């Protein structure tokens, strides 16, 4: 399953640097909670071509937060994962 931006968002400007255009890409996300650290690589994101600021969509963020909560409940202290599309 690919990651596609709607056409109207294809020319979105970065809200941080105000210079770069936002393009489809990936990010590495680190979440910490109650002494647990979860790192997820290859997360679908929109990335500024100028400054590298990463924007992760709401659905993906919700999934990452659920995974972090599950990891914390199961007693994980540190975990590094590769993002796999549902």
C-alpha cells in the first residue's frame, strides 16, 4: 500500500522554514512513555525538502501511539521497529 498525497496538498509549504515544499517521504519516530522507548523506522510522512521537518498524518500517529501503549503495557523498555502498512 503506497503513501499518496491528495493533489491539493502536493504544493504545501513547510510551516517551519516557510521555504520548502512538502513531499511524500518517510520518518523515524521515537516515542517515550513511563521509561519505555519505542523507535519506529520508515513511517510514512510528508517531509520538507528544505529543512527536513516531518509531518505524520493523524491516522498513522494514532496507530503509533497505540503501539507505544501496547509496548509499555507489555513491559518493553526499548524497542526498534520497522513500520509496516496495515
